[in-house]
């Protein structure tokens, strides 16, 4: 459909790479400005878990999920993109900003999971 409308011959893999590049650039901007935050209400991740209903006792390991995502897309544990990731995505102009970039100040702790592990 994209090729029919715009004449672009782009594969699904190229679309995914474009999205990855957009995410890395956005994350690099936020890291440079010290704006990487994960302010998730504890209730949203099941801390404390529901006491009844279909989600009774369910609590999400948010930090584990975040770290898996960061690793998969080539970011450091604090959310700042790796230098190799920036090079691969042709975002070399961002590399000098790595030295002044700040990642997440602290991990997300789900106290219910911490207490029961």
C-alpha cells in the first residue's frame, strides 16, 4: 500500500528500523535533557496486588520488563542508548552527547514482588 501511494519500496524490516531509530533519537534527547523518567503508579503494576477478581494476586515485574526492553533495543540499564546502537542507526551526531546524558535516576521497585521473592 505504501508503495502504491508514495512509490516507496520499503520492507517491513526497514519500517522496524525506522521506528527503532525514532525511539533511540527520542530517548537520546530525553537523556541529554535529563528527562528519562518512569513514573508509574504502583497500583498500575499490581503493588499491592488485587485481593479479588481475575487479577487477584497478580503483580508485574516492571523493572525486569524494562531491562529486557532496554537490552533488546541496545540501551544501557539506565535507558541511555549504547554508542554501538547509535552508530548502527546512523545517529553518530548523538555520540558526543553521551558524556552529558543522564539515565533513569532509580529502578522501579515493586515492593510486593521484592517481599515475596
